[in-house]
DNA sequence: CCAAAAGTGTTGGTCTTACACCCATGC
DNA sequence: GCATGGGTGTAAGACCAACACTTTTGG
């Protein structure tokens, strides 16, 4: 009984996930998503949260169960079952730590995926699919954005995840009409015209037709 | 490591699920969804398919994983994990069989739910939610309809599941425009004006905006 | 002839999309 | 002054929701 966690973040305007290098077993040297066995006293959800926290130092963030694979090729022969999760965390909060189980950990852009250990190629496909679907009808992008952000930054997150460009005026109209954001007094200073900063009113998961 | 299967069907124009009466253990006498332990050589999906087949005699039908609960109250103390599934089968094909594990099996309308054993009240909510969402953007209703059916019958299935009435003309326009159905030469005879019979071109799962 | 379901088009409103110009800032 | 992103409104088309009457059959 194991868990695997696909941890997404944005690294320099690229959607990326965390890969770890397997240290031993039949898949030694291959890359995989972090994971591990569920321990005695903990629930499956808790094991996933622990894995997320051990690798990244993040305790909050967004964590969602994806799917349970009943026939992974991990340890072929035994019917090991693994429950996959996806997590969203803002890069700023992260302190990477491969831990004792893995020889390395790195952020990898979601395109150009190497061959992964176990059944993780399947897990990868599913996670991406779920993320792309879910940004369109929930407010989960709030977990990829900092507390305060401009509408331009928010739009960029959508464009990166959905791989298509959005019309700026239409995007603003829709997002603001949803009433999920609250404009802040402050503005973003920088090399260009200052932009109004916004924050999510609520960061708890909500189902709302976004795009 | 266990599976639980919520089996939906339509009984006399009512959406119903199959409940079984628990024969022993702490939940003796309570109703639950059928389920059981995953056996040595089989995968989790196979265990669910076996449970469906043993209770109903149906081998094909639609089967979809719902969610994995890591902390059921089944056998409190142990961390038993159970993977829940939902199945759709047309009533006509079914031969109910409680099997040795259960003292009874019955179809129960989805409203008026009794207190269920284990964590099955949660499973029930999730299954209904998933079914209601999924009829709207996939072709899964094909698994609740007979091979040949009229548009009126199809519309009724939607109305029953979604608990709202639909406009007949708009429904026809939309469904026919999707091109999922093929009209048959034959017509349904009966006490009223004969209706054209239709069949699904494809019965494999497809994602299509239906309503 | 009555009850019940089948079959069929149009219209108004809403929503979605496409599109262009000026503004504020740092360098 | 120039490059870069911020900010704003409108018009055409697509889509959706609402709506009534006639037909066919069995009993």
C-alpha cells in the first residue's frame, strides 16, 4: 500500500513537476514521482501529505487524490497498490529535500518527460489532464499564485497550464465578474506601468465555471 | 485492501442502487454497498468487476473507480483501505444474488437512503454526485438504456438522474446534433403514436458536452 | 373520441469572441 | 523615447431557453 505524489509548481513561467531519482530496486537510476509506503498509524491521505512535506517542506498547499492503481509494476510479482495524488505549491515556499530514499530531486518541465519508473508515465498523464480540466471549473490556481498578484500574472498562469493564449480584456471581465478576487490598495511596482494587486477572497476549494 | 461497488440501475423510472444486508461483524444487520477483499492474484479493478458480476450476473456494463478511502470504520482499529467504484447496468440483464456474504440484496431508490454500514454514506454521496456530473459531459447513459430506445425514453433517463425536466424540442435538437445516435428503421409500437427507435453508434466511453 | 406520447421551428436574450488604442513606468 | 505590460468598451455571431400546435396510435 503506497502513495505517489505529483507535485506541480511554476518555475520561471514553466509548468513543472518534481521528479526524484530512484536509489534502489529494479528501477534504480530512473526518475519517478516521490512516494512511499503508508505507515502503520496514518491514513492514506496523511501519507501523501507527509510525502509532500518531506520533499518540499510545504505543509499546507493543495493536495488531491487522483486515482488508485491496482497493478503497478513496482516490485513486480506482488500486487502492490498505489494511490496517486496531485499537489500544487508555489515555488517560493519550497525547500527541496530528496530525503534518504532518493539520490536526487529536481523540477522538470511537464513537456519533455523522460521515461519514468513504475507506472508513473500513466500517473503523469492523469495528473496533467486533471490539472488542466480543473483550473477551468475551480479556483485551484490560487495555490500556484502568491498571496498577492496582478491580473496579468494570473492570466499567464492560465495560459501556461492551458497552453493557449487568452484575450486580456475578456479574461479580466470574466475573472472580475466571478467576484473571487478582492483588489488591494497597493500596486505592483516595477519596470512598467504599475498594476493593481489582487488577492483571493477565499482560498478554500470552490467549484465555479472559470473559463 | 477492499473494494466497494455502487451499482446503479433504473427500476420503474426510479434511479436505484443495489444494497446488501451485512451478515456479520460490527455492522451486522445494516445495509451497505456490496464489496469485499481483493484476492491474491487479482488487481483492484478486477476485484470490483468480480463483485459486480457475482451480485448481478453482469460481466460487461460500465465500471468506474470513484475514490479511495484510507480510513474506513470497517473493522475499527486496522487501517483498512477501500477503493470505491460505481457501475451502471440495465435492469433487464440482472439476476440478483446476495451470495454467501450477505443475507439479502435489494434495489433501493436513491432518495430515502437508510443509514449505511461502514463509511458508505460518504460513498453514496460521491457516487451520485459523479453520476450526475458525468451524464452531462459523457455518453454513459448508454449503459442505462437498452440497445434500442426512443428519444423520449432517453430524455426520461436524463430527467430522472438530473431531477429536472427538460424541454423536448431542445433535447432532441442537441442530442441529434451530437451525432452519437443512429436512427433505426423500426419504430416502437404501443398504445401511442409510434416513435423512431435509436441506438448508440458507439458504446465506448466518450467525452462530449451533452447538456 | 379521448388520452398519451411523438414530432417539429422560431424568436429573444444571453453569452462569447474578436478586436485597437492610450497609459504609466524604468531604463 | 522606447519597450513593456496595464487598463478599458463595443459590436457581431453563437448559443441557449422558452414556447404551441398537430399527428398517430390504442383503447
